[in-house]
């Protein structure tokens, strides 16, 4: 988990091509069973209050119709990881998944706040004036296209895909911006030196849309030409030593360097003080660094899923610090049951932490496994793996009560040590990277850096205590 340190003294849907409006429903974006009414602030508050009873939403250890999730507290204090799977997110074929890794004194609160609020903001975007304006612009553009007979299928498909990408890109950009703005103005949540990563995906039919900040990661397991399961990295670990990230931070007068006793972990520092030492280039919160290059603008990408694609894994960096992409895919593939896959990954990560870093404290871990064929195990299989039917029902309905750390643990105040890796991971390049401002992609040859290695270098919080006493959150 990237954090802070102070060294100072203290499926593509079809669209009309005959001049009709390209509405959100034409792009496969609609709210099942709801009227498109104007959403007020009170509606937003009401939606948040009703999250606990929202159907098809799980956020604690358990499973849903086509996914399983699991989190385990590390040895650094309260569990600062959060996760969520929300099926039937805006239509029956749409699923939202997210993993959020908090850091700083109130990182656990930030992660949970983002987990609960960000999906609502994403939903709200599709009822916003911005989308209506965009639809109007698309309508004008489409009316200037050739007539349907003159327009070939490839041109139609390209227009549909471009429109779909544009809408979802705006949805992620606006939602992340609104989320960070809400955190800045929150009356009871101190985000000055606390924050959270986010890796979020929306699967809509065969379309996969991704938005992410920080160093939590998403991977895809897919069959190759030889029918072997291979790992495909879907996201980029947005660390300060990524050239484009470092350039932006330095341009904003922030500093990027590593401490002498952890030369492999680049961190972000204030221009006038050796603090706070954030080990990621983008995050929610962390407002002490927002004027110095740390941003909450997500990278966005779109992928068309095929029959060869098997499952997606989202996880916090407590997993990626000790397991490679290929190892995680193998663990999930060989899990006794699908409902135990996320737990198997974390159990394996826990063993690797003990083997690779016996003198260091294990980081918090959170894993979401989404199976793309929509199939899961029977309930009896789940009970054999330690998930009781009562637990599964409570998680599926969202009525389970979450403790401070997501588990039953005693509150404590601990400091976090840094662990170091002397091993070099194999490069996992070839991913397009946005520059965070223009949204333009960076060529793959500009990514020969450690943040894209299959095994991320460990970058835990250093000498910054975590507090178990929560401040009230409204």
C-alpha cells in the first residue's frame, strides 16, 4: 500500500444511424425500471442512506452471482482496504467492481467513503446536464453523417464505439472529480494527509470500462491460441517514478525522490519540507500535495471482452507486492471453488509475505474476482470453504455490519515499517498511459520502469501511525 512518510523532525450496443438522437439508452446506458427524472441533492443523500439495503451489492467477505470478494487485515493496525461488487448496477447486464486502498491516519475512512460514494456519483452522471449536452452534440454530429445506405457497417461500429467511449470517459472523469471535491469539503473527515487509491471497472455486456488512480491493480485471465491461461495487466501502477507522473509533479514544484534506506521506493515530497512522502502519483484526498502535482484524475481505458476471457481480478498492492500477475491467475484458476478464489489469493499472499519479508509487517489485502461467464458455485460449496449461508445472505443484501477494520480485531496504534525487495521483477510493459491532464496516451516505449513489473516493489507507510479511533463521519 502506497502511503506517506515524514523524515522531518517529528457488449457494444447498437445505435441508430438515421439521424436520430444517440441517447444514453441507445449506447446501452439506462436505469432499469426508473424514470429519467431530475436528481436532487436530497435524492443523492437518500441513495447513500439506502446503500445498506441495496440489492445485489456486496462489500464484505462473501460472494455474489458471479464474483467473490475477500479482505484481510495486515499487521499494521486497522484494515484500510475496501472493496465492492454491485451487480445490476444500472441495468441487468452491468456490474460495478472496485478496490480502494487507504493510507494515512484516516485512510480507512477515506477508502470506505469512496467505496460508498463513487458508484453513486457514476450513476448520477447519466442523469446530469453534462450528458444531455453531450447527447445533443452527438445528435448534431450524427445528422451530418452519410445516409444509412451510404454508411458501411465498420463506420457505424466505429461511431458507436467512439460515442460509447466518450460517454464513459466523461462519466469516470466527472465522478472522480466530484468525489475528490466532496472529500475536500467534508466537515468530519480529515483528508489533508490521508487518502485512497481506486481501481474501478464497469462491465456492460461485452464492454469493459476502467478508471483508476494509485497503485491498486486489475488483471484479466484469458485463453491464448494454445488454450493456455495467460495474465493480461489491465491497469498501470501510477507511481511517482513513472516518467510522465514525475514530470507533472516536478512541474508543479513537488519533489520526487527515494530515501537512502529504501532506494527502490520513489515518493512525493513538499517543495519546502521532507514530508509527507507519498508513494503514489495519484490519489483521492492527500490535499497537502494537490497543489504540487498529485492529482485525482483517473486514467481511463476500454476493452472489448471475448469468449477467450475468463475472469478479472482487482486487488490492492498488498497482494501485488508479493505475487505476480501470473501467480494470481494460477491461484484463481486452481482454487477449490470459485467462491473461495479471492480468499485463496489472500492466503497465498500471506504465506509469501512471511517467506519474502519475515521481519516486516504484512500489508492489508483486498481482492475481487469477477468471473465473466456469470457462473458461481452452489451454496453448499461455499459453506465448505467457510462462508456460511447466513453470511452470504447478509452480504448479498448488504445488511451486514462492518467493523472499523472490516474484521474482528482489537483497536491499536502501530507504526508501519518499510520492507525492501532485492529481487528484480520481469518487465510487464506495453500498456498505454495517459498523462493525467490531456488524456493522451503515452507510447509503450516510455514505460520501461519498475512500476509495471509483475511484482511491484513494496512501498508501505513509514513512521506514520494509524489511529484506531474514528472521527465521526456524516
